[in-house]
């Protein structure tokens, strides 16, 4: 969206400045960088597109969400992704031992 169009939507009252800031932050987190460091923490779920502190990487074969690896706990539970398929241990919940899944057993690292 261009800046003029954004300003016109704000002036018309269709969107607020707060929404524009949220969208900008979301775009920043969703952008796929060519340089992804190993220690870089991902906080955006690729399925629901929400920022969450419990996003982990899964190597799954679920056809409904094919190609999406970074999932939050609610999405992993909803799509019945087994925790044995989790290949990352990057969230603060996982590091502190508070990572608990509703679907199946929770993998211990």
C-alpha cells in the first residue's frame, strides 16, 4: 500500500494509526530474510500469522498446512502435529521447561 493510500484510509476513518503500526511490525517479522542466523528467534506463526512467544519449528507431513514449518502451540495442537516432529527448542517456554502440548506427549530436550 502506498503512503498516500494509507493516509487517505486514516483520514476517512477506515483504519487507525495503531492498526498501521501493527501491520508494519507484522510485515517486519514476516519478511523472510536471506540471512537467517541460527540463534534468531522466530515469533510469528506461519499458519495463523499471529505473533506468539511459543513458536517452534516442526518437520511435519500434514497436507493441510504443507510448507509451513513455524507453528505456535495452538496451531500445532489444532492440526494434530506430534511433538516428536518438533526440531527447534527456541521459545522461552521450551527453554524453561514450561512448554506443554495438548495433543500427545510433550518432547523433552
